[in-house]
C-alpha cells in the first residue's frame, strides 16, 4: 500500500521504515501512527524481510505527539479527546508489534526524540543515535505520564529511581548520556549514522533470523518470569532453535571451517 507519512522500502532483506513529517519533527498524528503500525506489520509478515531499520526524515527522529491536533478555535479551550483512546488506538499497537515481531529492529535516532518518540526508540532492539541527538521525557511539561511503553521500559533499562527522575523532571539527555545510562547501544557521528545503522541492519538480515526471534521471545518473557519459569522457557526455546535449518548450517560451517550461510529458516 501507499503511505503519506511513512517511507517504506525493502533493500537487502531490510525493511526501512522512515517517519516522514520532517517539517513537524516527525511528531505523531493519528494517521502517521496508523501507517507506522501497518508498515511494521508488513515487515513482520514479509518473509523477504529479516530485519527492520526505523528512523526519521529530516533533522529530528520524533518529537512525540503533535499537540496541534488538539488546537482550539480562537478564544476556545483545547479540544482534547479521551487520551486513553488515543493510546489504545495509536501507540499501544506499535509497541506491541515492535516487541512481538520475531525479527531484529534497529533504530537510528537522527535528532530529537521526545515523549512518545523517545519511548518508541527504547522499545526497539538495538538503538544507535547521532551524537547531536537528544532524548527527553517531555510528558511532565504538559501534565501527562510517560506512555508508549515508557513506564515499562525505563525502570527496566535504568532502574526505578532514575526512571522516576527522568519522567518527573523531563531533563534532556544527550546521546552519549543515553549510552552511559544503558538506554541505547551506541552514539555515532551524525554524518555516518545512517550508513552505520544500515550496515548493522543488513548484517542482522543475513544472520539466523529464527534464532533471533526465539532469543527475542525469551528476553521479552524474562521481564516478568521467575528464574524457574525462565529456565524452563530457555529449555523450550533451545529445543526449537535446535530444529532449525540455521542451527544445522551453523554447526556444519563450524566443522567445515567456513562462514555459515544462514537462510533465516
């Protein structure tokens, strides 16, 4: 299908999903969120796609919710619908598919990532950011709570105390600070960000995709499982992984002293 606010292309086994409202710093409106959900679902279901690269067009990654959707008429109060409905319809489906998609998702944060934009990045599997990029939990500035998975991911990434401070104070973090806190994987020069992120995504796209999917399933479950539950799940997932073609190929390549040729099966 065609998209108005998302650029979607597939190259070398990688689905490139680009938020495309650069004049608005790729802030979310309802139609863009729905297009992002559909594009991620398309990537998840396409057997040709073995990795996803998410980024933003222009100078920003995503400035969060576009508040102009609530702009009042002159002299009137803001026209604000039930925000819970917006969360249910626009944001939660995106986070669910990012975490349930059994393919690696690389995020390249090219500029400001604020509010839902920051938490969208944190929901991805591997996050790279330009050194000039920034992350901010901007919700408190308008009297809201962190959404788009923020109250779930932030305490798990940085601990409850720091997550509380970040969400209540709304302080801006540099990309390097985000690396040091364990929020993202790597900060890089802005000029080389997309080249590095693309290289990483293409590298993942020729690796054992089914194994990555099972790995991601196990990591997701670890966020709520007990140790005994997780050990049992590891047993189940390893049993599944051992039946895949890529495991046989990996072992064969090891003994034949050659590079493996994974097919994602």
